């Protein structure tokens, strides 16, 4: 295992951050979120890779490839959060730390967003803090890794 390497996964529509429903998701672009997350990882001597896809199978493949390669996965699965069972199953087969991440707080939005199929396989969830959630998620993943070692 490449110790202390984090994989950040971004699901459908997150490539549009900055333009998409800014009143819900803010004006920070995905590139800016990734830079902020990577800066925190690097402060802690850790690498961070990022992949965004609008396709569930691509994300499933990335989780498979992360096995034995990354110590932690931080995943904002977008709407797949609520129904992406193949992503759930892939994450269940990953034995590193898993942090579920959202910009908004899905629990206070439409009722269909209240179900997360990621939460049952996540070690922790960060939601509702907007762009600040990205550095928080990296710090939290690294803390959980420390606790495991
Ligand atoms: C989201 C919340 C999801 O319900 C939604 O489908 C997204 C973004 C968030 O970051 O707040 O695409 O994951």
C-alpha cells in the first residue's frame, strides 16, 4: 500500500461546480476544491489524487484500482449518493478509510436526498460546510488513518 495517499472522487455534475446552482453549492470550482484539499494533504506529507466522472462505472473502476494503492477515499458521489449501489458495493470492498463528503447538507433538502447508500460503508460523513468541507474531509481522513496505525 502507498501509505498516506488519498483518492478524492467526484461524481456526476460536480464538474459544473462554480456555475451549477451556486446558491446551493457555492461559487468555488471543482479545480479550486481539489487544490485546497491537496494543499492540506501535502501539509501532512500525503499525496492526493482526484478523479471526477459523470459515469458510475468509471467511479467503480477507480475504487477497484484504489485497492492496495490508496490509504483513504474521500467521495462526493453527487446524486449517486442516493442510489449508486454499485458504488456502495465497490467501496465495501475497499479496506482503507472512507469519508463521504457533500457541499450541501442533503438531510435538509428534498426527501429523496435523505437516503445515502454511501453512508453505510463510510467511516464518517462531512456535509453542509460548502467548500470548507474539502480540507475538513482530508484532515478527518488523515486523523482516522492515524488512529488505525
Ligand atoms: C451533493 C448533494 C447531492 O444530493 C447532489 O446530487 C450533488 C451534490 C453535495 O455535494 O451537496 O450533486 O453531493
